[in-house]
């Protein structure tokens, strides 16, 4: 990776991937693009382009202008939002990917596209979900992810496009809030704990889901894209996880640090049914073997860091 374009740079992952890649590859070798021009001010000192990823002509112009050789395609509606407007989710998620793949084919770029735990469905094994198994998701988000995985492998096999991907679990972070995901509660609970000492949880106790702290997610993106292609038996897409917990466990971990923190449950039926169709925890041994995946953060260390960073933001008045 020498000249990197991040499409959907204003989102939860993009807003942290941009500075992370700048640190590694140099400020001038990273270009951020997003449909929303307002996010430019949060991204710091980076070349920024307004881009609707469905606008092929503009996408091509940007790739040519910056001589891009690697694309991070981060454009997607998340799972719960997708269920409210499946046709729009399909249109955005698949058209952005198709544009990225076609442009990568024409301009010889590598492409990273996140897949998700959402690519699995109710008939996938729930515990220690294997790398290669039944994938019949029941959300439009998951259907887009499985299709995207297959399409990305197809572009590699048929055209030699260097496509790579991981199946991210819920990503927990403190810069940009996720929006419309089923795993978002595990981010929002930290803000609730600090701001109100109270949190209303949309998923029931006992709902285990894979999770990961953002620094590990950023490492996964770079490690996989830098991996020796000769060692990759898989490409689209690798199971990766760092921890698995259910709501009462993250609550207890925060309560150890904020003793008067309280939790109530008000179940969101859409999110519950989505979460029930996803794995409890995935087997990520292929990622460990093929490109050295080795997450560093767990629920305890992540909770210390989340409470510290978000607490400081409230103290400094950055958050109210
Ligand atoms: N975080 C995503 C969601 O909940 C899963 O990939 O939609």
C-alpha cells in the first residue's frame, strides 16, 4: 500500500483508520472521501474529497487524481438500519462495492472491504463458528456481506484483483459513534455509564456477540493488507474476534469501576432477532495462522481505556 483511498472515511471505522494509516504510510499518501462534507473537519490534516461512492465518474476521477493503489471500501448501511429499508441497503452496500471492484480492476488497486459477523445466519453453528461453514443470513445487511465476499473472491479469481476482507464483530470505539448497528449497545453503554450512570439496553441478558476494540480492528486492516499473498488460503473473508460477551457482563465490568451505575432492559425486537441469528463467538484460527492475527485488548483493558477517554472528553467539555 502506497497511495491509499478510504471511501466512507467519516464513519466509525474510517474516522480512526485515516489517522492510523497516515501515521504508517505518511500524511500525504492517504486520501479520505465521504458523501458528507461535514466530516472533513473531524479528520484532521488529510486530503479530503466529497464522494458519493455510487457516482462512478467522480470515484474514477479521485483514483486517477491521487494515483491510488489501495482502496478501503467502508461504505455500508448497518444491520438494524438496513432492516428498515432493505432496498436502499442493497443499493448502497452493493453498488459501492461493485464500483470499488470495477475501479480496482481498471486501475490495478487492492481493495479491502469489511465483512461482518452478520454474514452468518441462524443455521450457522453458533459456538466457535468455523471460518468455512453454512452462511444463510436472514438480514439484508448479511445478504449484502455474503454476496460481497463472493463477489470479491470472484474479482480475485477472474481478474486477479487483490481483494481482502475480515468479518468484523461489533467494533467498540470512542471517536465516532456507530449508527444503526445491532452491536452499537456495547459502545453506547460507556457513554450512558459516564453521562447518566444509567443505560437502557436493547438486547436481553444472555445475548452473546463477538466484539473488538478499535485499536485491534485498525491493526487487522493493516496486517491483512500487508500479509504475504502466498500465505493466504482465504481472502474474502476472515473471521476475526477479540472477545465475546453478553450485556450483563459488560455491565458488571463497568459497574466494578462506577459502582452506582444501573442498567435496565428495554428490548428492541428487531435488534434482538438480528443478534439471535448471529454467532455467539467465532473461530478465528485461520486469520491467526494465515496472517498472524493476534488481538491485544480484552473486556477489562478496553473498559479501563473507554471510561478514561470518554470521561476526559466530558471533563474537557468536548462532549456534553
Ligand atoms: N456492527 C455491525 C452491526 O451491528 C455488525 O457488523 O450492524
